[in-house]
C-alpha cells in the first residue's frame, strides 16, 4: 500500500505499509541485521549495506557496492518498534561530500519505520521524504523491497555456531551424549545448571535436559526427538516446538570440529540466541578438554 502528500520542506512524503506473519522482534532483526539487510535492500542496488553503531544520534552510512551512497543521522530509535533516519548528504568513493546545490533539495529528509504487532502479525509502516524526480523509482522499488523483507521474515531463520575441541572425535561424542557429562557442561553461564538429563540416543528416541537457574527462580525442559543419529558423525533432532537442530562432528586428527545449526525462535533476538547457544558450546569445549 502506498500514499503520498507534500512535506513542509518541499519534498514529497511517501507512505508504504505491509503486514508480515511474524512477531515484530523477528521483523526488526531481519530489517537491520547485516546479512538480511543486504538481502532485502539489494532491490534498490546490488551491494547495498549500512555502516553504523545503530545508536540514537549516531551517523549511519547507506552504501552500494562501490562505496557510493549517502550519510545520515539516526534521529530516533526504539528497538523493535521504531527507527528514523535524517538524511544529510552524498558519499562518493567512501568520502562524505558537503551539501551542495544537488543535495540540498533532499538534505534533511526523513525516513521512518514503525512496527506494530497484533496476534503474531506485524504491520510495518514506512514514511519517506523524496524529491520529485525519485518518486517513480521508489514507487516501483519500495514495494518490491518490502515484499522481499516479508518473505525473509516469514521464513524460518537458521543460526550456525561452531567450535574446535582439542580431543579425538570419540571422546567428544561421548561427552556430548552421555547424561552424566551433559549435566556438567549444558549451561550458558555459571548461574545456570542442568541438574538432570535423559538421553535415548537413537533415531526416534527422546531426550530431555532440565535447565534451571541455580537460585531456583526459573527453569525449563529442553527436550525433543531424534530424527537421525550417526555415531561420531551427525545428530539431527526436532525440539518439542517443532524447530530443527543439526550437529555435525568432524574429526581432525586429535581434534574435533563441532558445527551446530538450529532454527531460531521468535521470542528473543537472533543475536541473543546465537550468543546463548555459543556460550553452551564454549562450555562444552572447556569441560571436555578438562577431563
């Protein structure tokens, strides 16, 4: 959906909106995390990317594959809900150019994204201040970009982590799969632990690890069913919420590379999920190499 009206500074204001079958936190992640941002903004130009620390008041560079583009300011940011950019001037060959006769017509223009969630769906509204001669271009490309964003957000996201453990693959496999070891390493931080674990290690077998805060304030069961088990090679399983996980064991002499890929959930950010799973994998490495 698109509408337009005149702004106070002589620019045209365009409005676009789309409804996405995903929670707003997931949509937010897809919009601004580096790889997915490059994907949906490639509709505007190949090699599109942004450079910023993403804090309110900070500068942000919107660039193409040749390091041309524009520099802007993050005027306002409420994570998961709203972000706006105030565009300033052009960048040529990676260098910020002073505002000139060409850029003064759009310098100061605003680009604003607002997300509202209801019933698991997210409505994304976009407002753009645009000079007259770019209206046709953005009326054509922005709906395509939002469609790409919608497809990315509605698709399942897979996250990959890995570590290299300084033990042979046979030892790594046993420590990964035996309950008496799982209870020793299966925590992301020292204030959590796994007091109990069950593991029926076979295709169709069930597993469950009780993960709790040591102060007893919270806890949950991490459980599911094995889809495939190949000893010293591969484990694939489905969690109780339907998400898929795969672990690959690769022997490298007296070392073992472990690669883990899991489908993301929607309650927490991609960054938080990746950090938590990586912390557990790092704890596995530390424990395995110590025994």
